[in-house]
């Protein structure tokens, strides 16, 4: 059981790094390969991270961004360009997991990304992210 707890922490760190990397890619247009290298070299000796999962998230969001955004757009009551960039990174990762990581329960996906939004997003951003991911989980995943 202890091993499982460590794995959860490693996954959580992978997600947090992925949020930061996707945000950086969006804001600074940093190439994906550069981001992967930067996050790995900055963190590999700091703490355990599920690097395979980190790379999967980055590649997945990059590869499927148009499809992911097509799920987000109709569920947003504002201009897409006015979505807080950190919340957009969080949404893209959450929607990627809902669509393509069926091995991860949707409740885990929502809980994780809502918690990151509370830490990194705008004041009420977590409500927006929670509502959108919850709605998409219902349509993308059959309970």
C-alpha cells in the first residue's frame, strides 16, 4: 500500500509539472521537446515524478489540442481567448485525461485538476473548471 501512495504523489507531481509546461507552451510558445528537457533536468534530482505519465500528458495535449478545444469551446460562456491561461492549461489536461486516459477514474481527474486550479488559478476559477470537467465527464464517460 505504501508503494501505491508514492505512485499517487509521483502522478500528482507529473500533473503539476504538466500544467506548468502546457501553460508555458501556450504563453511563451516554448517548443515541447525543450519543455520536456527543462522540466526533467530541473526536477529529476528534486523529487520522484512519474515521467512517463508527464510525457504522455504533454504529448497527448499537444497532439489532440484541436479535438480537446472542440469539447471545451461549446461549454464556455465567454470568449475562448478570455479564459485564464493557467485554467485553460488545466482544462486541456483534464479533458485529455477524460478522453484518452480511460484507465484513470473521471472522479480522480476532476478532483486533481480542481485542486490545482484552487492553487494556481483565479479566485473562483476552480468553480469554472469543476463545472466544465464535471459536465464533460458525464458526456465523455459512460458511468
